[in-house]
C-alpha cells in the first residue's frame, strides 16, 4: 500500500524526545500536563532535552486532520479530570460550552409503524399509549421520571469537541513548550528489536494507489525515546501496535458504534436552556440511542448511535438520523431551525475489555484507543483526558529520575497509576455492562440497569463475536417484510445507479420518504457539503483499502457501502466497492462494517483503514 | 461642498472604454445628486482624442497630463499623473473605472493626497447629503454600505452601476497639467496572451459557462469520457461565444493524475480564490455535488444548471432552472442546434 | 610580437541575495459559514474567534513564491510580517510553518475585513522598517494583491508608498531574474492576459495573485526549524491597534440568495437542449 517497506527509499530523519500520534482529549490531557513542566515561569528550561542538549524537552504531536478543531461530537461530560487540569475553568472561555442545567431521558414510541421492535416492547408500547395520560406521554414519547444515577452528568459540561480541542490546542501551543502539527498523518510506527523507536509520516506526492509521482516526498522518520499513541478507536497506529506486540488475553474490540450528528441552529421559538441534556431510546430502531445537547446561543448538537449489535445489513446512520429528528418529541424543538453542520465518528464500545497493551519499550497508549471509554455511563472524553494526564505524570517522574522508557518503568509510572485511578475503577464496574445487548435490546437494557444499580456486581452475560459473524444477509433481515426477489431488484437498480440500497429498502419496509426542505432536511451529500466541509488534499494515497478485492466481488451484503457515513464507498466495477476520498470523513465505520472475515485474522474484516490527511473540516463539531 | 473629479488613464488615440464611460455616467449621477458639478481628468500619450469623445458630457473642466512617458501602464508614472491631476482639480472625491491600471495605483495616490481609497465599488448613493458607496466583503459573501470622513476619497467603480454615458463628440477645451515624469526603474515590455485557440476567458461574453468536476468523472455507463468532454466544452464555447469558468475541484484535478481538460487553468476558476466574473447569464454543468458557492456567481444574472442530481445545491434557491439530465447528451444537442443557427 | 587572445565574456551580475518581506494576514477559513454582526466597534463576523483561521490565500502564494525565489538565489532570506489576533496567528503557524522556511514578525491586532487598509498598512510598514539589517537595494516586498477579507487591494500599495517604493506591481503571476539581474514580472490584466514588465533592480513591491507554484508539501524538518524562531516571535508579538477611523458603516448584510428554482426532471435531453438554446440566443 504505502512505500513503507521499500528499503530503496531514502527517508529524512528527525530526532525528538516525545512524539504523540493524534490530537484529541487524550493528547490534550497529556500535553497540557507535560507542557506546564517543561519551561519555568521565566521561560528558561526546566527539563532539558536528552536528544537536543541545551534545548528544552522536544515534544511533537502529529495530527492527521487539517486542523485541531476538526473532531466530531457534541459531548456531555462530568469533566472531573478536565476540571482538575483547569481548576479555574470558566465554561464561557470555551466557545459552545455550557454547564449542564437539565437532564432528561425519553423513551420514544414509534409514530410511523416501521420500527422493528421485539414482542415485549410492542406490548409495552401498547400499554404506554393506553396509559398515556397518566404516564405523561407527549409527542409519542414518555419521559422517564428520573435519570439513572450512573448515566447522570450533574455538575458536568456540554461541549463541542471541536471547539474544546481548539481551545486546548491554543493553551498548549501558547506555552511555547510543545509543537502540534495538524495535516500530518502518521502512517507507521517504527519498531526495532522489541520496542518502538518512533514513527514514520505518510508519503506525499503519490497516486491514489500509493505509487510515487513527480512530486514524491517520502514520509519522514521521527525518532523519539517515547511514542505516545493517542490515535483514537480506529487509529491505524494503535492497530499496528496490537499486531506487533499482541493484546492481553481475553481482550478484544468487537463492539462498536457509529455516532452521527447534526449541529442545528434552533428556532427562536425553542425554549430549551443551554446545558439541557436529553437522552433517547426506542426509535427509530430500539437499538439506536439518541442524544440532544443544548449549547449557548440557541445551538444544539443532536444525533444517534448505531451500534454493531444492531444486526441489519442495511444499517446506515444518516437516514435513521433524519427519521429520529422527525420524531415528534425531537421535531417539536427543532422545527423551523437550520442545519449548520454534520459529522460522524466510530466509538469503541468494548470499553475496558478492549484495552490493548498500555505500554511497552518506548511506547504508551492513552485515550479511547486504549480502552478508556466507560460503556456503562457512555462517557469517554474525560476518561481519555485523564489517561493522558496520568501518562504525563508518569513520564515527568521518569524524566526527573533520569530513568529510561522501558516497559517495566512505564508499567510502574503509568500503568500502575492508571490502575489505581477512578478511570480504571469505574471502567471495571462498566466492563460487562453491555454484554446483554449481544442477545437483544431487552436483555441489554436489563443488563445495563443491573450493572449500573449494583455498581458492577450483577450483569447479564452475552458473548460478543466480531461484527462480520453476526450481521445477517439482506434476505434474512427482511424476511417476512420484503421478498428476496424484490430485494434483488432493488439492489440491482441501486448498483446500476452507483448508490447504496438502504434508502430504497427502508422505504420498501415502510419508512416514509423524507422530503427535503433545504433547512433541516437535506440530502446526505448536501449535509456533507454544508459549506464545503470535506477535504481531500491531493498527493495522498487512498486510505481505505479493500484488502482482497476479488472477495468483494462475491460479497452479497456489502454493508461497507450501506454504512459509509459519507457515501464515500459506493458500488464499483465487477461488484467491487469503489472509494472516493473526497467524501470520506474518517469515521472508520468501514473498519467494522464488512460482512466477510479476514482469513488471516478472524477478528477483522476485509477493509483496512490507514492514515491520511483531510476529511471532515468543521470547527463546530 | 464636494469637488468631484472623474479620472482615468487613456490609450493612445482611442476613445474611452465602455467601463470608463459607465464610470463617467456614475460620476455625473453623483454630482447631480449632490447638486454640484464635476470635472474630467485624463492622462496618457494623447488624451485629447479621448476628451473629444466625451466633450459634451457636461464637465466643468477638462484636465490632462500628456506625454509618452505616461502612455504605458506603470505604477510610478500613473500615480504621478493621477496625483498631479487630483491636486490640480483640488478634488475631494475622485472616481475612476475599475480595471488593472487604475486598481494598481488608486490607494497609493489616495495616500499621497492624505485621503483614503475604496476599490471594487458596486454602488454609489447619497444619503442625507453624504455620499456612500457599496462594496463587497469576504469574497462577495456580504455587502457593506459605508461613508468616509477623510478627503479626498478616491474610488474605483465597477461596471454595472450606471449605463455607459452616451453623447456627441466635440472638441474639449483641455487644460494641460504639468507633471514631471518621476524616476523609475520599471518599464512595460509587452503583453502575453494565451494561444488564441485556447482563449477561453471572455469577460464581455453574455454567457458564463462553468464546468464542474463531473465532466471528468465516471459517467452513468461507467466510462470516463474526457476527450469527448473537451470536444463538447470547447465546441460550446466557440458556438455560444461564451466565457469559460470552472469549479475549484476541476482545476485542482490536474495534480492528481486523473484525465483532465487540457485547456483549463486556475485562471478559469470561478469563486473562492478564483474570479468573480460579470455576465448576464450563467450555465453550470456537472457540478459533481460541489457546493456552488455563489461567491463566484455574485454578478451573474440569470442562472441555469445541468446536473444528474436533482437534490444538488443548485436546486434550492441558487439557480433559476435546474435541468436534471446528462450534460453530455444535452450539450451535444445544444451544440448541434447552435451550429445550425449560426451556420458554424 | 605577442599575440594576445582577446576574450569576451558576457557580463552577468553575481547572483543577487534578496531580502524578501512578505506581508500577510489571517482570514477565516473560507469554507465556514460567515455572517456579519454588529460589534461594539463596528461590523464583525459572527463567532469570529471560533472560526479557524488560515493565512490569506494570495498572501500564501506570495510566501511560496518568495521562498522559491530565495531558494534559487542563495543568500536570500524571507520574512513574514503577519498582523492578526495572536491566537489566530498561532493557529495559522501550525499549518504554515511546515511549508517553507521564513522568519516571523508578528503583530497582535485585528485582521477584520472591516478595518481600514491605511491603518493596517501603517502598522506593517513600521514593522518592516524595524527589521534589523534591511537593505533597500536588496528589498522585495511581497503580499497578496487583495485579501480574502477586505478585498480592497489597497494595503500593499500604501505600504509601498510609506516605504518610498514606487516600482509596484499588482496581480502578479510570475517573477524571473534575468541574466543582467533585472526582474521580469507578469501582472494580470483584462481578458486573461498578462502584462510583462522589467524592473531593473530592487526595491520593488509585488502584490501576488496565484502565481504558478503548487502548494508546498508539509515538511516536518522545515517545521521544526521554523518553530525555533516562530514560537519566540509569537510570544513577543507587538500589539497593533487597528480600527476603521473615519468610516461609518451604514449596513453590512448577507445577500438574498434564494431564487425560486424550477427543477426540470422529465424532459428528454433534446428538448432541454432546445430550451437552453432559446435562452442563450434571446437577449
């Protein structure tokens, strides 16, 4: 794929002390803590650089996206770790931040009749409708009388991650102690003997297949005593480390979700206060949870999570997101508003069970890609931040005592610290919280409640399997609702048009067509292009790779096409999917939405997701 | 009371251009609105010819700086001439037609006179006895209307504000203003044009034809048809005598090793870092889902688009008509019909 | 008799060592939504501090051309004099510093399109005059011919006037050093053509259009080297008070964009073609 292994290519080399891969909340926590210790108040050096004597510690962070603000997700967080790092934090300093003021939990009934609900749920729906008056059912939704404690975010903050990352980046860069480089994707980790010695940046000036052109610039090798990998749940460097050093026994990353969301300018008539947090469940499909966070100035982030245990081969977040937004209980707040931006991202839902090797010789891992997300409370930002802080504290200790970054030293200084922290403690409570969902939505909800209320003592067991082993065929999924012949016909027509099939299938299955109003309801591509917001700088190879294209030819389901958040993967020639980098938002859905297993690694599908530049380009996400 | 001056360079022996005549009309309008007169100032090798062409425009005075050294477009000499003329007229408002030659110097001239300049003026009005201009900010995304206190106020006005002045030529009584050509180390040595068969930019064309990335992408039948695209586009430009604009992505594609249209350069790019051409009509084709930043289309009057996607950005409020069709087929037929009509 | 061979050697000047000072500011990322609002000191952009900032595109081209010229003429040096809010300059440097080597002179002030070009120019000219070791006989001042914010094309002219440089060129797309050391410069004029001018020697001022160079690739080594001087320069950024004295904005508004689009879906291409030809040929 890349020219990585070609020994004939001469690569420039640079030496630093610490190199970070990825800039998000985890790197934010790491660099904030580290940068404060590198220089003294008067600007003189407090920690000298071993690699460049006379200079302060040389710390570099390489981020793939165009700019630091281009992350995705409106979040609500209890911000414990973040507040510890910024004791005087005033939410007004961070654009779009608001303290949590109100929290609601809504069970959404199905106003349309197309939702695929288990029998028990249908019974409950009937009962709820019947007792509507008593239960306060309004706009086809029932508000739970209380928010379970383990989900509640009191004292927390509603944030735009894009704005938060930008703000943190500014603070960190303003210290003058650390360099953060956007538009610099890291392609490979450099492994020598039994440890990591640095990273290699992605080659530039290549064709989409990775072949050098006239302007070929080989990616530089950056050597450092410590490589901090913070590249998120779908980061390729994390996966390379897993391959090189293995993952702990019994651990796996089989559970995922796509979070897809809109940022909306709420209509003047909207009465929701900034800091309002609404969680939803039950619609458009029972497996799909929704969220609605209100920022200041009448702006809201809202969206859905489509999990890997939602066993539909035609799952696609965008259409479901529109139907969710049209649900009366949501629509009543947004009708008359205007869509501002859109984004999508993969979430790691295996939590602590997805924890890889946290440290080794010359490397350490932090953030969502290190299994820090709490899958019971559905929080990840503060946890990621705190793992970064803990690593920095450990690193500073080692530097002070002039100890090398060996596996043992990092275990002692970082991993042990992490084990004793609230992140790990609460992560252990959460570890089995979602197992029940493997069996269905009802067992899952029961299991989650049980785990939450007993603080991890009880849980409903359920064994997860890699996504490709659980996703059914179209025929199986639509049995009883659409005939195999009709499915064939629809798919053939969609293939000929070069588009995915889920829209047509959903309509055929009873979902009403959505008429676009150009304000809130727009086509998928229009959402992508809202203001021209997906970038694909030229000179980079395609970062989505179909490993065995011949196998794709015979693939019946091609859920990669259905699930692609940006419609960047679409039907191509001979039944092989095609990839258009100009539409890719780097959500990573393709990584876990392949219906075939990889013969060389049973945990994986047939799509590899490499590093690349560009992608979603919006600071409000 | 303002002292208004219409100021423009001239080309040897030529009458004033359409843009200049429009600026003259705009100047006259302003003077009338303020209830005052205006003067005309020209410079160049032989400004008398140009002055005679507008002899009956109603100017109180005709001033000129004459000389071979002032013939060529060049900062030092143009600024010196303009400065001398503005001082001689004791002008408080100076109006010139926007164009590369005046745009090059007007701010420098204003600075010398202790005043301020505004370029790309798209409207001139009087409110409460005070002149105000309209101009665009942030790449034509927003329009501002403003007045300035400082004088002289030096302006470059775009065409389209007022119809070109028309009147009978005569003999203008031109006062020569002395101006010593300043020392300068620069001189114009020539003009470079793109090869005539590739002259695709026609600012005076009635129609702007904008090509998007969809022309070079795979068509519904799975084929890339770049040679055919080239033929159709160049044919249309010739037959419709249209000017060619392009979306950014199509211009950028030349760096990606994809089949591209050989005659496209970044000079054709419309919008964003491209140009904002002025045409009565605009036809957009194959936008390939690109958000039609009407940034570049600000001054295009009637807008139509051809795209295979009925939900593309043109369909909602950005075009007058969107034809959902295959541009290859439509333009092919259009060229046929145009050829019949024009016998070309 | 001694025969002396007479050699004629063409006199070429030694390679010039230019001092190229590029002026550029930050503009909001053009791909974001921009909306005007009334601010305390005049019009401003909604959520301006939230919008990511880039170096103005034409100033960017000017910088790359400067670096290219400097690279071809060893001993030359490039400065970037940038005026903008400090936080935004910092953000811009993260993407820019990896591209080409330059030294930064930072001024902390407003880069709003609604400020007066004359005030901006005065601050820039002052900063240029304060650069130690500036030698007029080697000085080339580059910038974008217009900005993506104010779009006036005025700032560079005024900078030139204050510095006493009357060899000025705007809408530049190319510069070449002739064998005799003179500069051949291409400026955009009407009709897609270029005017060719010869400038015998610096000082000269060039307001660039797009030039002819592709955007340089990110080079971490360049970045590292640049950051050593850029970081301190940012910390030391001098405040510059830039306003809009004398300007009264009566209104700033977004244009009304919505037209009533007629979507024609089911006509065959031949009929559409006929309609279009009709539309084109009728006045």
